[in-house]
């Protein structure tokens, strides 16, 4: 076709050469850019299929966007996020999920940096997530950590994601759990979940991991570390961290002391004895051994079936906690409840009505609305 152009199809048949409109053929199509196949195009909106394909192919940018999608509180994102999770679910479950807790400053992030780099060098793909219900206030401690975990964040096989911010612990934990599934679908085979030692968040993390590690520092009394017996009972191992320099002797004494105490406690995992170890996240001493303990745990628990049973039980518990959360939201969102509650609260506060009777009265109102 000549560059001078053709008459367009709608040109009147009798139009002569004076007719002004002409169609000029364009140049042949631009060759596809090397980036146009994967990752998916950088648009505001990806289809669920694009998200799923991107995640399953291990594309980190899509993984990060998929986590943002599941973290979104916008109702319009919810259905797509859930459909995405449904699609990737068959590709999850093969990673080892490790929870790490300890009071602020115990060395959790330093340990994750050292352990994470070590695991990447062994050929693992390591994802680091966090549950930090306070992070809406502080801006997320792991966010600062991302710059602190300098070496790990440069590893090609590592993925670091700060804690979801805002909302109650339940919501934060749900988002981290779903992010974990996305990371597994993207091929990460070790998931490290850091949480601050605040009590409730440890229980939330324990309910989503296979192995739970408690970090302690020698010298500080238990009261100082805010460690309750309950948290020790959740742990599959205790690492007395900072066992370097002058601290070494004190760390060894603390290890012996904890091992004695652990003898009298019910282990967190049936058939496994929780023990205390010493190590240094800073120098790396004892960290190889710590990983060997975790691998031995996986082996033993898989053979005994405890591993699989825990995963199934966690899924069941998760369902129930989601149901409880939704019921709670639904109940307090009902107009009838919102109308009746202030008066009922008043009656309870002024001792005009016992709390039990008040709760029943409120349920009666709902039952009258929904006779079932
Ligand atoms: N000597 C020594 N110092 C350590 C060790 N591990 C961590 N530290 C130091 O302890 C401080 C706190 O370490 P982090 O890894 O940030 O502690 P964290 O538990 O993640 O703290 P939060 O995120 O605030 O809860 C840093 O200054 C570290 O360098 C260790 O094994 N030995
Ligand atoms: Mg930290």
C-alpha cells in the first residue's frame, strides 16, 4: 500500500480527487517489549487470572500487589481477593512456617536477617512477614527493619513484607495468614513471621505457624522481659540470644535454668520436647544448630502425623475465629441493637438489670426480628 493513502470507506462514490479525506496507513506494529509477557502490565487493575498467574510464576511485583489486594479494607476488593486465594490454595502448604517472638530488642529482626541470609544461601526461598497490632501507631517496626535487614533485603530469594496496619489484632492476623498463603503459592518454602511479645499477638501467630520460637536475652529477669509462663508454653524452642562476648556465661546459665523449668511444663507440640538453646543472632553462632532443630522438628512431626493434624486444626480454628468476627460485626451493626444498646448499658451500669439478663434481653430483640 502506498504511503499516499486511500480514500476511506465512507467517501461518496462520486467524490473526485478534490475530496480531502484520506486514510494514511500507519507503520507496522511496534515489536512487543520484553516485559509485556510477564510481569503483567502495570495497570491500576489486574484481573484475578493475572494476579494468580503472576503469583504462581513467582513474580515478586505481582505478589506484593496481591498482598495489597488482600489487605485492602475496601468491600470491592474483598470478592476478588477471596477468589484469588481460592485459586492459589491448591499451590499452598508446602512451606515450613516459623513464628518468632520476644520482647522488643530481644533480637528478632537480627535473627531473621542472619537466619534468612543463611537459608537463602542454602537455596531456600524465604518470606518474612509480621504481626504487629501496634504498627498503626508506630508505623510498623518491621518497616524500619526492612532497612535494618539490609543484607536479607538484597537477597534475590528473600521477600520482606511489613505488618498490615490498622484494625484489631484479628484483622491483622487474618491478613498475615493470607499473605503467607500467597507467598507459598509464589514458591517461598520458608515463612518467618515476627511478632512483638504482647501476649495476644503470640497466640495469633502460634495459630498460624508450625514451629514457634521464643527469643530471650540473658540477664534480664522474667518480669523485665514480660515473659509469662503461658508464652513459654507456646514455644517449640527457646533461644537465649546475645550469647556473645561477656554475655556468654550468663546465657549458658539461663539456658540451664530454662531447661530445668521446661521439664515441668507441658510441651507445645505432642511428642516433642521443648528445649532452650544459646545463640547469637549478631555473630551467627548457634544459628545453624537452631535450623537443624527446626528441621528435626519437621521430620519428627511429619512422621508422627502431628504436623498434618496441627495444620488441619489450625484451619478449623481459623474458620471459627472468622465466623466469630463476622457475627460480632453483624450483631453490633444491626439497627435494633444500636437502638436498644444504650438503654440496656445504662440499666446494667446503674444495677437496674443484671448483665446476664441484659444480654439475653438484647438477643431476644434480635430473635424477634429473625424468627428461626
Ligand atoms: N550482642 C548482640 N546484640 C544483638 C544480638 N541480636 C540483636 N542484637 C542487638 O539488639 C538490638 C535489637 O535487635 P533487633 O533485632 O532490632 O530486636 P527486635 O527483637 O527485632 O526488636 P523489635 O523489633 O523492636 O521488637 C540491636 O541493636 C541489635 O544489634 C546478638 O545476638 N548479640
Ligand atoms: Mg524487630
